[in-house]
C-alpha cells in the first residue's frame, strides 16, 4: 500500500500516525491517548503475557509468514499449518499427528488435500517428520511431525528423540527456490500442486 492511501491521523502536536482498524501505531514515538485511542496499552505493556493466560491461542513467527517459503505455500497448506499448530498444544511438538480421521473434526474432508498440504509444509521446511507411519500394519502407527521453528522435547514412548529448533524453512531464500521445491513435489505426485504467483 503506498503512503497516499494509508489511513492517517494527526496528533495534537502535529505528529502523523498510521491508523489500522482500531489500533494506532505511531510512526514516531507518540502518545496513544493523544491519538484518541482509549484504553490502548502503553508500548511497554503491549505484550503483557498475563492477558493470554487461559486463552487458547497459537503464535506464528513473523519471519515465517513473511518468508519466500510461506508465500509459496498453497492456501490449503497455510490453513493446515495453523490447524497443526493448534494440535501441537494437545500432542506436543514432535508428536503432532495429521491423519484424515484426526483432521476431520476441524473441517478437513479430502485425504488428497491433506497429504498434498503436508508434502508442501515438509518440503518447504516448516515441519519435519519425527516418525514414519506404517500404512495397513497391525500396529497402525501414524506419522508424527514437529514444527522446525521450535525445539522438540522428545517423546520416548512414541520413539521421537529430542532436538532443537532447526529453522529448515530459512534455507529457502528466494521465491524461485520455493517454486523449485514445489516442482519437485509435483514430479512425484500424480496431481500437481500449483505454485501461487
């Protein structure tokens, strides 16, 4: 968005601030009260952790969502990432399962869509497999995953070792590299994944 189209407000001292919805973000140090935003936290209190106590939420790093790898993901893969992030609170990082039956409860209906989105997330480095599942075997052990931006505490009962955050998605530096990674998936799959422009 160019500067001419950004919603702006002027403080009493003449300082211009950008206005986004109900929040006002000063482009220079300014006072929220002067901008007429009631009950907005001061800059120091903006990230008060106590406000999140008992509130289910997930956190996604800004450098993930602004990366070339994230931009190359299909919308299905981005949505699956968020849904798996929610599951991590239940299962723990490294023990996140993503089976069609486990994802049905949050609206995922197509096995193909799930598996293609998982392949995108894995090849672009957002998740890594911690245990290979066995299809059709009596033990019915499903594949497990971890998010690469967080440490994995390990789950010995599931055969998952502990490891630190590997940040695999940072290896993809350009849009061209991300598209090449998705192309590699396309070559292995019967149904291609379309790279977004």
